[in-house]
């Protein structure tokens, strides 16, 4: 059964730092990978989608990569800002075409 | 605003009550989903509807009953819930369930508390 682990569970860094969030899968057979952001008390917003034929995607200060052979994905945030504070979740599409979710990394950017 | 709305945003109910959660999407999507999000746990997929047909029921207790009258609306009927059912219930929609590159769009959720 596919399981997703996100490390760290929580992270607090000063504004301006570059940071990396990690996501790993027990089964490397995933089709695509998404990163989402969730603000307190709100739903999820899709940030980046890496499709099965891709290795990375970039949007502004965000870069997500996917290494299927190792079952790992990283989300890189450059020049972090207080507005980046949120919980970040990764989800992979498994062989049943279902999204399998990590528990998230709670990120706090200190001004 | 993602184009997916949920009502109510907050709900407190007793164990003997019957209530319903509503989700509506304005994106022209054909698939809709119910998820349960408990504190510090991964999202749990509950139900999937694709073109109004239920395609997934992840061993959800029968005290949760979904209804999808059309591709734009999704309901979750609740009855005789337990305190451990307290959670954030999220609705999502996508173009087609299981499609390559398909992205889900989420509503803001309903925070449910069962007393």
C-alpha cells in the first residue's frame, strides 16, 4: 500500500531564507505528483503538478522536482516571505489513479 | 476563490442529529470528491463521483451517505455520527477522475464538531 511521508512535519525559518520541503513514497510507482498549499481554516490550493513524463515544474519562487526511481519529491522555496506561511501537502497519483496524501509540513516564516 | 463552494463552513451537531453538507462547483468539471481531514493526519478520500456515478467508496461507515444529483452538486448526509467524526470535510472537483494531469480544485471545507 502506497504511503507518503513528509519531512519535516514543521519548519520555522527567518524571512529571506531558501528552504526545501521533502516528500517520499513507499512505492515509486506513481504517475504524477502535486504540491498543495493549505492556509489555516481553508481548503487546498494546487501549487505545482509534475506529470508522469516530467521531472520538475517551476512557478515563481517555487520549484518542485520528482525522482521516481527513489520515490522522492522536493519543493524548493526561494527567498521565503511571511506570506509563504502555510501547510504544504504533497500528493501522488497511484496505480489506481487515486491521490495519496502526505500529512503535510507546517511552515512558518518569521518576519 | 477556487470555484468550489461549501456550506456550511462550520457545523456543530449532536450524535443523534441528521445534517447535510453541500458542495457546489462552477468549473464545469465532471468529477467530485469528499475528503476527511483530521488533525496531523493525511487527507482521507471518502467518495468519488465521476459523471454523477459513484466510482469510489473507501470503506466509509454508512453513517456517511453521499448524494450527487448532477455534476455540479455533491452532498454528504450525516446521521448518528460519533465524536471521532469531528474533522474538516473537504470537497473537491476535477475535470475527470483519474485523468492524466488531472488537477483537483478544493472548496474551503466544513469544520464539523460532533458532541
